[in-house]
C-alpha cells in the first residue's frame, strides 16, 4: 500500500524539492543522508545543496551485513538496490567522531515518530548505537497508524512536503 502510494505520485520531483528545502533549514555539522532508490523521496537536490552549505560535512550510509557505517561523500553516483554507492564515491579514510543529523528513508511513520523501514532494522541498530538527531523524509501521505516493534527507535522529526513534524 505505501510503496504503491509513492509509486503513483505524479509530482514527486516537486514534492521532493519542497521536502529538501525544509530539511536544509534544520541541519549542520556532520550530516548523513541516504541515497534515494526507487520511489523514495529523492535526495539528489538535498545532497547538492548540502555539499556547498557552510559548516556541513556530508556522509552517506554504507551498509554491509546489516550494519550502517557513515562514510564521507566525495561524489554522487548511482546507488545499488541497498542504497550503497560505488566505493570511489566515498572517502573511506575519514571516520567521523559523531553524526549530528541522520536523514533516513521510510515507508511510513506514525504520530509518535516511529517509522516503517524495509524490515532489516539497519537504521534502528544505527540509532541505538549513535546519538544523532533523527530526521525522516516522507511524502505527507505516508503518515499512517501502526504499532511499533519493541526494537524500533522513533525519529526526532519528519519532514514532509507540507510541514516539519516534531515528535
């Protein structure tokens, strides 16, 4: 249902840009941003703007065996089905001491800030181990009612095409 909703949005580029413009106002320091795949909120514009924003170092998640490692982003490339970029897109020598903001994808979110991801728990494991401000990006129609799993960790806010919702 949620994937179908995203797939059927006709104005996804415009909505993604509105979401990115709102998210840009919230972040600074070390920012990790997911590489959009499929029908997710497109992060290309957001990444381009963050790359030239003063006081920001951009990181992208590299996921291996269910573990997310923040890697400094050197260039954008085409993400594989897991959201990983080709290795040459990352600076593997720079390990951040802290990720100040983590911008995460989601299928849905509820009124308490819990997100539905893709069922592997990668971001929840990352959130459990890192103190970071957790930001979800979503189209407004992705707000739904559901009960979270006991291992789910809520977002601090969700940026949609209509507003920023703090939890």
